[in-house]
């Protein structure tokens, strides 16, 4: 364990948080898989979109001094924009882990919260995560905590959210069973392409969509 | 609320404020003879956002390859916003763009008649390939519409659901146009081998179940890049000219052009 010599809430900038967001989400009590960050949304960037263990999209907002003036309102607006586009994303990349027809969760990350923010977040079903920045001899370490108010129910969804937004979660439709298939490869394949296999093997090639982040 | 194709189609096409680089009438004024038009029918449903992004980019690639291209869009309710908002041409770097032709057809036969009429309108910029959006529910036996389905282009992924849907679509196409020569472009793959396996599955099913060959129109890569480029109203070959997505798109356009034009004449191969 690295020796922590001092601890304080640092004034982290949005870019710094985005940089380490994947690790933060993966190590949280309810691990989330980061799918994409800093993507264009409704009238501005969405900080990040992740996926939870059930396949539910999680829209993530980061409240920082250099971020949105009204992070809760912005998060609501971005979810309204994002929710109907999840199916589009799945069409673009069927391997994304999202389940269709599931309303995205909302998670707002910040260094500290005012009582009014806590109350408003609970009222509209926004989950909160507290960012902690600790000074160590090796540099600044950023951690993500569940606020004490929600520590005992980190995996529960606020009842209001279920009542207010979208349908109940339902299992995704299973794809129809594939009929008996011919052999996978044919010596006389008519497949054509001018691309070379090594082109696609390049480690610098972007995937169809961010995966495994 | 269900997401409809009409909600996003306008992302794929240039806005009203863009200046047409080659006005339709100006291009037609350069006519030097009847060139003909070859429809490449692309069956779409209201949810086929990705194939529409592909088609738009491919039409531009065909135009960039110095071929005249028309993107033919029928008067289907799901496509209505497109009809109302688009200028007739789009601008691309280094040359003209494809034209957009809006048909008032409300079924396959009427759309085919409009395509034939469009083909009688001469253009001076070479042969015309016409990617044509065809609502899948229009695909049914119709003597007037069979010619439109002579060279359909389908998009498929390795997903079982996509293979099933493509197979079902091929069956409907052959019912409507028994002599059709369909082709498939594979997407949503991570390797050429995966694309080849996917195509081979479809091809063998087509041959064994329907008794007809299936043509390969290559593969497209990095769907998200193509989609993002379309949303930004820039073809991926302009937004990401050195990307694999661009190279793959150019390759598919090349296959379409080579298969459907007479290299000696430079004219489209007439539908059989």
C-alpha cells in the first residue's frame, strides 16, 4: 500500500477525472464498465457512459468548477437525449453490453455535496458518487466513494426512479436460435475485399466502438 | 419512445445552409446523351440507421470515383423529414456529390417507374449508379417493381438475428424478383476472417435454400466512425480520410462500381 501522507478534497478538473474514470468505476463497490467518455450529447458533451452488471446504461456526470453550471439538470437532459439512442448504439455495435429498453441510470460524481443537492438527487433518482483526492508521496490518488447517505443501499435503485421513469427492467429478448449452418469456411469462398488481414490487426485501429474500457 | 429512422435521417444529409456545389440543373445542362441508371436497392426499415449511414457514405464514394450517383429516396412516411429538408445536392471535397432524387412513389412498382424515368434523364457526368432506399414492407411480387430489385444490396453482421433477417429478406427479394442478383456487405466484424465466415454462411444458405448465388460486396469497418461522420454531415472519407473505415468504404464502392459498369464503355450494366 502506498503511504498516504496527507488527504484532502482536491479541486480536480474535469479532464483529470475523465482520465482516471475507468479505474475509478471499475473499483467502485458496484463496478461499472466504462463504455465511452466525453461524447457529444444534447448541446454539449456527455461526461461518460458506462454499463452496470445488469446491462443497464449508466449516464455519468462530473460536477466540477469547470463543468456544467447545473449538473443535475444537465444530467436529466442528457439522459432524455441518450435513452432513445441506446438502440442506435446497439445497431452500430451489437457487442455493446447494453440491454435495450432499459432506462439509463444517472450517476453524478463530485468532490462534495450540499444538502440541497443530496435532496434533489434523491428526488429525481440520480445516484451520487464522491470523488476523493489524496496527496501521497507518489502523487495524487483519486478515489470514488459512495456517499454515506447511500452507503447501505449502493445497489438499490431509488423507488421514485422506478415509479417515474420507463418500464420495469425486463430480460432482453433472446436471439432466435440459429438454424443448422454450413461449414464455417469454404475453399471456394466468394467473399471479396481489397483489405488485408494485417490492416485489421493493427493495435492502433479503433474498434467499432469502445469496448472493455 | 421508440427511436425511428426519421428521427435521425436528417443527421445523414447536408443542411439547408450548405451551398450546393453542383446544381442539378447545371449538371443536366452538360448532358451529352442518355447514360442510363442502375438502381442498387437497399431494403431499409425505420430502424435501419446504420445502413442508411452506409448508403449515404457509399453514394458519396461513388461520386468521388467520378461516377454519377443518385441517392433515390421514396415517399415513405418514415422518410418524410428527409424529403422536406434536403437540398438536391451535397458538396464533397474534390468533386461533385451525389444527387438526391425524391420519388413520390408509395409502392415498389411506382418507385421502379420513377427510377426508370430518372434513367431517361441524361447526365453529362458519366454513368449513374443509384443507391435506392426501399422500405422492406414494399418488397412483394410486383411485375412493375421487379426491375428495381435486380441488384439489391444488403448489410449483415455476424449476429444470428442479422443472419436470420438477411436470409428472410433474400427470400422475399427472390419472390418479388426471381432473377435478382443480390449482394451483401458485411459489417460489425473484427477481422476479415470473421467477415468471410459470415458471408460464406449467408452465401451457402442462399445457394442451398434458394438456389441462387450471393454476391460479395466486401466489408465495412468501424461502424461508429461512419455513423459519427454522418452525424457531423461529413463523409467518413473526409472526416477520417486515412482510417480503415474510409478504406473499407472506398473498397465497397469500388466493388459496386466494377460490378455494375462496363469497363469499356464506362456505362452501367443494363438490368437483365
